[in-house]
C-alpha cells in the first residue's frame, strides 16, 4: 500500500507543469515599445492559461545590467546578478542609432549570456537586439537576422554570423533572432508555438491580428547609406552616384574622375559604407524605383528607365532579389493611391452595411 501511495505521489509530481522561467533583459538604451510588446504578448499567454483553469505558463521577470530604479507596470527591474537560471532569455530592440556604443553600455551582460547559454538556456533577440547577441560570439557560424536597415553594419561588425537579411525569424541551435519592428511578433508567435503549442500560437495571432505566414521582410527595407564617415573621397563618390544614377552609366564611368585609383576608391568605399561602389549604385537605383512605384503611376518600363536601367528582364530580376517582390507586386502593396483607394472602398462598404 505504501509503495502504491509513493508511486501515486511521484506520478502527480511528474505531471505538474513547471513554469518556464522567462528573463526579459531591460538593456541600456532599449526600445521601450519592444519591451512593452513582449510583456503584452506573454502576459496574454498567461491569461489564456488562467481562463482555461491552468496556472501561468511563463514566470516573467525583468533584469538590467546593473542596479536600477526602473519598473514596467507591476514588474520591478532587478539587477542581472539576481537572475538565477532562466530557461528563456529575451533581448529587446535598441533605440540607439549608435549600436556599437549600445553594446558597450551593456557589456556586463555578455559573460552572463555566455554562461546561461552554456547551461542550456535559449536566447532570443528582437530586431536590433541581435547586435548584443552577436557580440557574445554565440551567433558565430549560425543563421541570424535583424532589422533590414541595419543589415549592412551588422554584417560588417559580425562577419562570422550567417546573416540572412530577408528572414523574418531564425532558429539555430537554441538562438533565435527576428527581423525589424513587427517581425518581433512573428518571433514571439514562433516561440509560443514551440513552448505552448500551435493552438496557443493561433489564439495569440488572432488576438493581436498578426499575419502568421510572413516569410520575408525585404520589402520593408530602405537603403540608408552611411554619410558621416569622414572620408572625403568616398563622399565624393557617393554624391556622384546619387546625382547621376539615372544616366545608365557603369560604376567605372561614374567614378573615373575621382582623384584616387579605382582600387583605392573601392577599398575605402567598402570600409566606409559597408558595401562596394557597384552594390551602392544598385541599391540607389532600386531605392529610386521603389519610390516611383510607391508615389507615381508610371509604367514598370518608365520606372526602369527613370531608375537608370535599360533591360526590363534584368531590372525585374534585380528588383525582386533586392525587394523580395516583383515591381508590380510591390506597387500593389505600397502605392499610396492604391492604398487610399482600398481604404475608401472599405469605408464605403462599411457605410453601406450600416445603412442597410
């Protein structure tokens, strides 16, 4: 009888679900919206569990690199020395433009992240939070993504990371990363599905109106080249490209008058901007084409010619490779007039419904 009672008690203990210890890092210079969004989503998961008569699934705690008086609602932010052994660690996006300085201000977290990963914790970074995760070296040789507009400095800073710029979410051996802005919600859904199952992920997706099947973030990117690097020769080349990209000339023709050897210009250009001159020219032309597709009703042929291209097939291929969509699909998604028309049609349909 005692043996059976002991076995029953043991079985009950095994069946008790252990809460997942979730550590959300409130990094120095973090983006507030990133932290708030994470809290909102994972608190909602816990509320769903409670409404189903179950205990919270996640035990959510917030930690900073050092002592702080910060708090997020009911959550006190504790120093990282009190974090214990979390199962899952979140690194939110940075609000800082100078990401190298942001990493420096959070350097105390790097050995801690190493230690936690070594003992089996999983680590997820959101948007530009990938810079801090990459600075640990834990992403070396692994797939990762970040905000589309931060991919050039990311690849320059972390050449051993397998940057997948178009990816919305990556998952590689216990490390997770997300693309920019709303892609963070897709990583949250991915993790909820992994930890809680598909049904809970679907409930959260419906609650937050998240499109679950987005697989590409390239069409959200904007080419924002570095200009304040202090290299006058490179600035001269940049100005020449941006002024004359529509002429259809090759990069050699555009920079031939720059007072430096081609080899020297290419080396300095890559060092200052993170891309080669020919890549810069292509990105400038594609960005111009995107603006024309967004803001005008020019045909794809006219857009091609006004962007500095002269071969329609080649233009379509380059555009899709860069933007993740064909020129037509891009226009359908982002053209201002088309979006206004869709909004007006929705309003008319709503008014008709109300009057019926």
